[in-house]
């Protein structure tokens, strides 16, 4: 069974918590997930990036959650038209720039898609009960 939940959120720093809470309520209503902490952190990072970089002038962003049979997808859609997600070089003294590196480490796959009116950054988390032949995870 495929589940879908989405919520439009105002692009304000306080809304990162709202996005994270929405995602966790949705996943809990679908039966929970062993990777809840990873998903919670990725939602926070993606929402924070949408607020800081992707939704200028206080526009909104969209958090979309999809649960196909063998994985969990987290998507954040914003209103910028960047053709790629920038991941800066790692620097121990930098105060910012680690979010997408964290996401890369925690999720099984991620990607970006240009959309009419903006872009979507998508992550995928494989579910442990997925049969071996269905382990691919394409956001």
C-alpha cells in the first residue's frame, strides 16, 4: 500500500520544527519506522535549507512524504530554480555547510529535480522488510 502526506509550510526558521513534527506524525500513523531519528534529522536539514536558501522573501515550501511498499521518501519542494544542490567542501572551521553531507550519510539515496516554479530535493530510506530483489531506492 502506498501512503502520501504533504504540508505547505511558511519559510520561517520556526517552521523547521513544524515540518519535522508533521513528518514524524505521518510516519507514526503509517506504523512507525526504525530509522525515525535519521528521517527526523534529514527533514530538519532539508526544511532548514528550504528556509535559508530555497524560499526567498518568506515564500512557502512543501514537505511531501511518500511510502511505497519498500521505502520511505522525504521530499522538500522550494521556489528556487537552482539547477543543482551545492555541497561545499568540508571545512572543520566552517559554521555552516554540513547539512547535505549529513543527509548523504543518513539516507540510502537522494536526488534533486527541477520543477515548474522551483525544485524538489528527495531522499529515500529503505525499509528493512524489503525483499532483497526490491532493495533499490530511487527518490
